[in-house]
């Protein structure tokens, strides 16, 4: 059964209540590499229970509706899915522990044409139990095998390309060889990120890092370079995923101040491959 626009656009998601603990908060931060320097107070506040803070991109792993695109009713060739873009707007600080309410909906179903695939944009809003709006995130999934269904929405505004000039700031972050094994305990348990045999069957030389883990590391880079290590100043983080990252690599970030925003890219230093592109961040 091919992808049906009306079915996907009107997909019904139940409201999700997600309770998390301080240990969950610390585990997420360890998964994106915080705490590597055990005497760095700026990192310890995200991985140690004394005065613990939640790193804001942890909102990405809260209220996940599950792998709904695998449902046969969706008519999606789920084996060929690719995480295309991720956008996040932060409205209020995420508590170090608590319960959040997540509401998911489909905002765009875009037909790129026969043999060109489709894009599905899923929006998730997070609230605390008092009704405070914490975050809005939008995930674009590239459905490579599902174009040509004949109708669809206009795409959202494209993320801007990186400036052509020399970066204003640069930084490098090492991806721990164990990063995917740690990060998957907070989020996606797909064996692609842990099992070498599964990774080889998928066409990779070894297990790859979660895209949202490299995304969290991009937030770290921005916060380190533009917010004096205070992640509470991060207000927005958008990016396009260009290529997978392997645990053990080094991510080299180029960053520019442009029109009141931070633009950024990341590449694997060892392979000289662009991994994150068209990045946009806002720091307050």
C-alpha cells in the first residue's frame, strides 16, 4: 500500500506523559559527552546531582511517540527512512527531573516526485504539568521510497546555507568510542548503533552514532563558543543531517555570527566529511 497523504497528515497520536529522574538527566548528558573533564564545573552541573541542570537538547528524547512509520497503515517504506533535519525552539528551562506532557502531530507531507521520495514533518510540543510550554521540536523525515503520490504541502522555509567567509569561531569535540552505546540508553535502541553485524548489513563499516547525539554535541559546541558554557542561554537549534558520524571520531565545528544568529556546520575531522550542515542557533 503506497503512502496516502490524508492518512499521514491526519495520523492520530495519543498525548504522552513522560516522567524522568535525575539519573535520566545525567545519563543523557553523559551520552553527548559532557563530563569528560571531571574538574570542569561547567560540565559537572549537567552530570552531577548537586545543583543539577538538564541540558536543553534532552527535550529531544522526551515524549517520543515510537516508530509509528513502521505501522503498515502508513504505507511508508520504513527501511529507507533517513532523518533529514531537526529544529528546536526552547521556551522555558527543562527541569532536572519531573513529568512532561508531549503532543505530536504531522504538519507537512511533501511529495518530491516519483523516484525522489517524500518529506514528512512531525512536530512535538512539550509542556510541564502546570501547562508551561517548554519546547517545540520539528523533525523532517526523508522517506526515500515514497514519492509520487500526487499531492502534498508546500515545504517549510529552507534552512540557510553556511556563509562563504572564514568562520568567526571554531571548536572541536571528540566523540567517545562508547558514545552510541551510552546515548542509546536514553533514546533509540536501534541495533544499528550497537551491533557491528547489523551496521554492516546496512552498508556501514561499523555502528554509527545517532544523529540526535551529534545534534546534542552541536548544542555543546554552540554553548561552549557563544554562551560561556551556560546551556540555559540556548534558545534555538536547527540543523540538516548530511552524513553519519562514527564513534571515536572528532567533530570540527565552524561557526559564524550572521543576522543575529549563529550559523554552523560540522565535519568529521578524520574523514573530512561534512556531517551537519545549514545549522542555525540562537543564544540569548
